[in-house]
């Protein structure tokens, strides 16, 4: 067995040590529950993490134990993430936007022994504590002593206040060095078909994913940046930004629960954010605030979107205000940026339709990942930009995981079925068409929901478009297009249909379109298509509803 040598292993604690040493005064700014701002630095966070490491040991947390974090993104949640991983335990951030029964399920499945929770979530903790008392021994509320809420817990469950615990310990803890393959964190993900599960990620995997995502053609975070991270910590450290920003020495801006348009615009403008990262939905609100103000946040130059495809109106709207929007494709099993849509020498001079096709692609894979497409017969498809098949990836960035049934997710050659359908061109650009569960089967033929959404979103009055397959008495399924109008506009569905007719095969064009005020979201901010399919399952069985939805 290879000897573990200090300084030669990939450890999360090394990120904090390096940030404290090389960028001690760089800020981490957190929006608090009441709207105020909390400021700290990487040097201060590292010292507090040393104290917290001693606290965890005193609370009985041993290497391998799971430490739950139920909190809005902020400096304290980041401290728990680093300190737990730093002692060889497993950080388990849980999205506070989840309904309580899913929070309880996540805690019980992981067998978390300690839960660190925001004071504002005290009612949630009180409700879920009894069903998880078999494994959960202690709850620590992330607050000052004066802010400690009344929190009834089962008799045997200990209750503590975060700041007094830290104050009671010294800063002389020395970070342990152990095998970099040790699990550092659990990522709660909805999975490729809506099934929630926790993916374990090692110190090695998380750091390699962060390094790959921060290549110049990817996130490209630099020490001069101030990064607004509109992403939840439960997604492997806010899509890696909890690692990438301190690695690069960039300031980190954490909005907490204030991810509405006004909250994001105010934080970005006040704190001079240069880069913002998150799913497209929050930036729709920021764009509306920017258009109302007549300018983008003062220093903002780039927005990087992952998750859902970037709506054309969002990209063009921010571009008019001097903000570039980039699309990346992330995967829980392989990191926050599995592709990035930056040009190569061969594609940099493209113009017109060719350049637009490049912008609509999800980009190229970084070093550390390779890709192949498989057809329905299991044979590999050519990289001609036309053949569409199932996307498989492998490489050192992929987290070795199991599916919800406990079956290994990787095949014998290390390939992971991503659940996505895409084409791949000769320059290595991947164009995603659909997740496997989202493609629409109509009359024996496949229709791409993603291409329908992009066509509809090209209309200037469409802020957001999503497409689902609804059961149809004749065609098995037909596409149902749901459209969110841009603020202050009245959407003409006939115009949207004519645009789709120009851009798509005639039989793809939806008979039914609905203008809606908003779309349901999953905990990670993506459109909840499963909820929409349930809600509109009877659409084509009801003639009156069909008539009202037609333009």
C-alpha cells in the first residue's frame, strides 16, 4: 500500500490552509436571514475550522461519521463542511428548500450523528428530530447564544449553540493526513429520473473536479474575482465554488435564502460581483431588476449557467447590458462543469448560424473526462454532429457510485450512463437534446423537448419555456409547451407557434401551449417536469382545456 505523505495527498483541509496563507484578507460575504451582511476572511474561517475540528471530536464525531448540515449557504455552513471533512468525517449538506419529510429521509438514510442547522430552520428540526433519534445524537444551532431558539428535542438528543462551542476551544488543531480516497462529502441529488439519493465523493474526486471546472475555458475564476455563488452547498460545495474560490483566492459572495431578483441584484451590485454562477432561473429575476434599473450590477461581466438550458431571452438581455452568459453542463457524478462552451482555434471565427449552433451547444469536455454516444443497439455512434445517442462518460472526475437500488453505476470499463441524449461533432462539442426521461414518444417517433424549448424561447416575449409529453388518445404522447412571458408583456401564442413552425419539423410543433405565471422547481432550482407531467396528465383527454390552450 502506498504510504500517505503530508503535502502529497489531495485533502480539502489543504485548500483552507493555502487560502489562509496566500489570501488571508480575501472576503467571504454572507447574506443573513434578516437581510444584513456578515463578513469574514479565509484566514478567519481557517482558524474557526481548527476550533470546530476540536468541537466535533468533543461531540463524539469520529472518522467516517456523517455530519449533517441543514443551512442556507453562508460562512458557518462552509466552516462545518471543511471541518467535518478535515477530520476524516463526512460532510452531509442537505438542501433547506426540501420539504421536511425529505430532510428526515436524508438524515435517516445517511445516519448522521450530528446536525448543524440554521436558527431560522428550528421548526423544521423540531419536526424531523423524533423520527431520526435512533442515529442523530446532537443538534448544533448555527447562531450566537443570544439568538438561540427554543427547540424541543427528544430527551436523549443533545442541543448546543454554535458560537459558544467554538469559543470554548483553541486554534491549535493540526489537520490530519489520510488516504485521499476517503469520503469527504455526500451530495444529495435528484438523480437522472427524479429519484433522490446521496452520492459519496472523496477528497480526491472533489478537488480534481474543482481543478477541472476552473480551467480558463471553464469557470476561469481568478484571484481578482468576486464570485456570486447562487448554488446550494449540498451540490458538492455549491457546484465546487466552495473549493474553487479559496483555491483561486477569489472573494465568495453567498446569498443565503435571498435568491430573488432584487436580492441577487443588490448583493451583486453592492459587493461588486464580477462572476455569477447558478441555474438560469435566478438570473431571470436579476435581469428584470437590471432592466428596470437601466444597467447591470456595476462590476458584473460574466454569468455561468448550468442545469437547464439558457433561455435565449436571458442570454440576449444580459448581453445588451454588457454581461456575457456561458452555458456549462454539470453532472452530480462528475462535477460542476463537465463541459464548457468555449471556442477552439477551429471554431473561433465562426459567424452567423454556425456561431449560433456553437452557442447552443453545451461545449467540450475538460481533461479528466471522455465521452461516447451509444445507439439503441448498444453500438458507438460517429462524432458527426448528427447522430443522437445515449451519453456515457468516464475518467478520474467520475464519482464511483451506485444507483438507487445499490447497483454499481459504472460498467466494467468504468463508463457512466448519464441518462442524457446528445450529438457530438468532430470538434468535440456536445449538444444535449434531452434527458432520457424527457424525450417525447409521439406516433412511434421521438420529439426532442429541449429543441422545442429552445425554439419557443427564441421569441422575444418568452422568458422561459419548458416542454413535457402529455398522454394522447391517438398519438401516445404529444408535446405540451408551457411558457412564462417576460415581465410586462402579453404573450401571443400564435406568434410562438409560427416561430416553432419555422424552426422545427411540422409534426413536432405542439398543438397545445399554455402561458403560465411560473414553473414549479425542484430543490436544486431546475424545472420540476415530473410535477408538470402529473399536473397535466389529462390535458389531451379534456377537449375544453385543449381549446383554451390553443392560440
